[in-house]
C-alpha cells in the first residue's frame, strides 16, 4: 500500500501485544462451544469484514473506519484472552491441540494488523474500477479481501512475486485432483517428519510435554550439536509441510465448494530449498501470507526512521513479533529468541545488499545456496527450540492409531 501507519499507532500496536503478554493470564480461557463461536469468535471476523467493506467504498468512509477501529481491537483482544479452542476437544489434556490455540492467536493477530492498515491506508483496495461496483459486488469483494490472505489479484499485491502455476488450471476437475494428491502427499510426509521429531525427543511419542532440542543427556558435545541441527531441520520441514497441506485444503474449499477459479490459487511456495540467497528465500520462495502487514506496519514506518536498514529490519522484526505472539497464545509462555531469529535474518539480507554494493555481484550459485542454508538452518534452533518448548511439537494433528508414520513404523517392526 502507498500509506504507512503513524508512528504513534505503530507504537500503540506493539504496546498492545506487550500488555497482552505481561498482564493477562491465559489459563482461564473458555472452550469453543456453539455459544462462544457466535459471541466470542465471530465478532472480530465480522468487524474486520465490515472494515474491508468500508475500505473498498473509498476515502469518504475513513471516519467510519476510525470509529470502528477501537471496537474491533477490543473484541479481538477479548477473543484472544477468553477462548481456548483446544480445551473444547480435549478438556482433560488440551495440550494435544496446542496448535489450534496458536492458529487462533495468529488469525486474531492478522485481524488486528490488517484492520489497522485498512483503517489508515489511503490506497483503495480494488480488483476492478470501484465506481462500477454494485452493493452486492462490494459485499462479495470484501469477502474475498477478508479471506484472501496473500491478496492475489488485488492492487496492493501487484508487486508480489507469485510462483508460477504448477497444476492444470482447466478443467477444474484436474486442478482439484492434483491438489488433493498434493494434500495427501504433504500430509503423509509431514506426519513422518513430525513422528521422527517425536522419536528423537526425550519423551515418548504422543506426549504433549514440552522439551528442548538441546538434549543435555547426550554426553558427546558434537553429537549433541548434530542432534540440535537435525531437530532444527526437521522442525523447519514440518512447518513447510503444515503450511503446504493447509494451503491445499483451502484451495480445495475455494475451488471445489466456493467455485473460485483455480487461477486464484497459485502455489504457496516456490521450492524454497533451491534458494541461493536469503533475499531469494524470504521474498520470493517462502510463502508471502503476511506480506501486507509486514510492508504496511514494518517496512514503511521504520524506513522513515532508518531508511533501507529500517525497512528490512522492520519487516523481520514484525515477523518475529508475530511468531512470538503465536507462541504466547499456546498458553505455555513465549520466547524472545524467535524475535532474535528473524532479526538475524534481516541482518543477513542487509549483508547481502552490502556485498552487492561492494562487489557489484549478487549472492548466488552454490555458494549462495550454502550461505542461505547456514543462516536459515544454522540459526534455526532459535526458532525451533521455542516451538518445542511451547508444546506445539507434541500436538496431535492426526489421531495416533491412524497416523501414516505409526502405521509405517508398525509395518517395519512387523517385518523384522
């Protein structure tokens, strides 16, 4: 977008989440029920949708958006503080679904950040000439704006590097079949990687207890460090797999049930393991789901303070804050190391830009691939260890007795 949030608003946003973490206890959250779905979960989503309707209508609705902003922030904060999705499914052991609470806080964080920049942005979000939209079309456009996480097809995402389509766009049945195959394949691979992580953890498979990838029971320091790097790599691949099969599931819903065009669902990743620089990894090949808020709240305000350095670090710091808040949402505390991880990634990108200015060459080739792997995987424990200590790695994604990894493990043992 061509506007940025005022510095006072940015500071208020950061203080808001700091207040959430330091002053409130998440242990008394209520489970998700039929009643709390409509009275607690749905209101922030509806208010965010209304904000998008007003944003599409144009600048004359600014006062209305501004008036709606504190109400939206309040009900969203209430949802974060009072709703525990996991306890509704496993009242006796909510840790089994800790990732659902993490996802809830992530969704509410997105509602807050996007409501903020929809309120203050001067650019009208549009896919076609707003003057020709009927009231019904405005409502439909606002629905797409609400749930279109990357903003595919919208003017504010025109500069986003979208991966090339790798699936058939016609007929629709071919796209659905290929997407379903991708979902199953990534779900199986994710479960196997997740299962290996659990096998390598100190506790038994199925335990929801938090643990550290720095296993001090391993006596040899070199073996211990290798264990850390293996766990970090597996954890990163698990994150990739979870996002990929989640995107596949949403694609099936969007195209199969909502009759969207397959062209509205381009790939979420662009083979991130082929990245030859940190800039290539984070700006091109990794998912761009949160690009909108990173630019509006992270890049533009801090670029006014510190230029290009502020822009790069602003984006990565906001990413770190997002992951920090999500870990806090599990109810098991948070760890500032995740913020440090993304800050270090920003430093790496700046070093790449410095190299380009000094040598007139970009980081690339096999040297760039090694460089990228060293930064992303080498500093990975700063991200993966807090994730394991939050209990998310012990979460249940598939019932234990029907997990592909468990069935495969049993088959291997049986054949021995």
